[in-house]
């Protein structure tokens, strides 16, 4: 038998870790001296400890390890899921690495918003028959909303015109409670609770080619233009995502 200190040395773990494993029901000492409260581990528990260390190296949580040990979860299923998670993490890290490399390769001159923006002009936002969904999502999840709109269009044999866009309303509310709609222009005047005709809005407009992740630069350009020319912005914004990866930004005035 090994005392906790001896077991920690032989098993190459800390005594605090052994206490944690005991609390979590992962590795419980085989014997406890009732007089002094000392805990003792058996030789065969070294094999269990080595396996637990291996699970931890794989990145399994204590709960997952306990479930394997107690038989509540199948080891193969847990390890297969961990393998899938690692594949996703690896791909995500590769994407982040590529983004970092891209940023490092960009010169300071290329990060200037004016290079990517056309001159600000005044245009009317096109009048469209549209399908729309009212839901606030991050740009990374926008594709799900767009997919829903294309599905509605397909189910009702509607002809899609142009490309999708996002409409923001009440953006100047002090409480930050703006509204967001994902919109898809269609040819037909489809009468349903997810469709309407977009009004003809007079807007400040730019075309931005710097990528979706830095679209805020286009908003800054319009904001500075409106301030320097004393133009009042009404609180409705349109972002039209073109197939050539450019974005049309409209501010209602």
C-alpha cells in the first residue's frame, strides 16, 4: 500500500490532484486509517491513475472520466466525440492562424478605410418585394437566417432578385434596443407575414470592399461624412452583401 504522498511521487501527480480525484469519485483510496485519517492506495490503482492521466491528456473533463470509470458512458463513444471536437478545434485554429497571417501581411496603408470605400454619395435604396426574418444574430450566424429565406422562396416558387441584405432600425436608441431584419428581394408580390414591400429611402451610400469583418470602417466613413456636411441620420441602416464580396452600406437620411 502507498500513502497519499508516496502514491503522488510514484504516480507523478500532486497530492491536491489526488484529493480532487477522490472528491470527484474518480480514484478513491482503498484504505483509510480511522485513527489518523491517512489514506492508502493499492498497487493496482497505479494502473487506474495512469489511465486517468491519459484521459486528462486527451482533454476529457473530470465528469467524462468519472462516467467512463463508473460505466455511465461508453469509453469509445466519449473518445470518438473528443476526436471530433479536436478536429473542429484544429480547423478553427487553422482559420485563426490564416487570419493572423493575412493581417501580418497587410501594410498599414492597406488598412486605411478610404482605400476600400467608394466616395460617399446620396442614393435611394431600391424598392423591393422582400422576404424577411426578424431576429438578431451575429454576422457569423447570418447564413442560417439567409438559408431560411431561400427555403421559403423555394417552397413558394418565388424568384430571387439580387442578393440578401440586413436592415437595422432604431439604431440610435439610447438603450441599444435596435431591430434587425434579414431580407431577401423576390420578384413576386408574395402576401404573407414574412413578406412586404421595402420603401424608397433616401440614403447616404458607400460601397465597401474591405471584407465583412471590417465593415465598421464603412460606417465610420458615412458617420464622418454626415457630421462634416451637417446631415442628420434617421436611424435605419441597410447592409447589402454582394456576390463579389463587396458590401453596399446605406444610411437613411
